C-alpha cells in the first residue's frame, strides 16, 4: 500500500508542479507521477542537507512541489539547449 500511496501523492505533486509552471512538457500519467516522486526525493535530500529533516522524516507537500518544479526547470533548460544546437 505504501507504493500505491507514493504513486498517488507523486501524481498529485507532479500535476501541481505542472500547473504552477505551465508550458509544453512531455508525458502523461506516468511521467507526471515520476516527476512528483522525484521532486519529493529532491526535496527530501535538500532538506536533509540543510538540516530541515531527520532521517526518519519525509518531505512535505509544498517542499515536494518545489522539488518537482526544480526538476521541471532543469529539464526545460536541458531540452532548450538541445533544440538550439540541433
């Protein structure tokens, strides 16, 4: 059940991140869920490095959305450079 919950929360976080940062992004359900899950991981590891989270804590919803937005911005920077070079 933990994995199913993580996928659902990841999907919600990914949807919120894409709504807050509109633009042309690939992917449907799976990519959006992976974006949200990866955003949660980014938020968790940044929070651990800064000292906001203990090892047994999880990243909060807002931090997860911010992590997903960071990943989305990085993705857009990488794909923009590929389009310019091509």
